[in-house]
C-alpha cells in the first residue's frame, strides 16, 4: 500500500471516528448544536479525503495523459463531472 493510500485511510478512519461519535451523541440525546459540530467534523474529514484522492488522481492519471498526449480532454471532463455533482 502506497503512502497516498495510507494518508487516505488515516483520514477515513478519522471520519469514521467522528461519525461514530455522532451516532453515540444521538443515542444519548445530546444537545443538538453539539451534534451539529460533530457532523461538521465528519464533513470536514471527508472533504480532506476527497482532496487527497483528487491530488493523487491529478498527479498520476491526468499527468500520464498529458505526458502521452492521449485522453487529455476526457480526463479533464471526468474531473469536471465530479465537481458538477456537488
């Protein structure tokens, strides 16, 4: 497993921990705003995961396409489609 995958897995485990905390908070009927803060932590962790994966994609797949001169427009289109779904 590469260093990039280790970083992504680390971030996903952080997000999982935050999500587990949200579940426990709801089960314990904790104060709503505290739950919201924890859900924001989940969102932030997942956004960081997406950033790491995108960075890796750009450095590998997109770079390879640019260097080979093949499928450049397709790679750009793929990235744009991901952001349009947001």
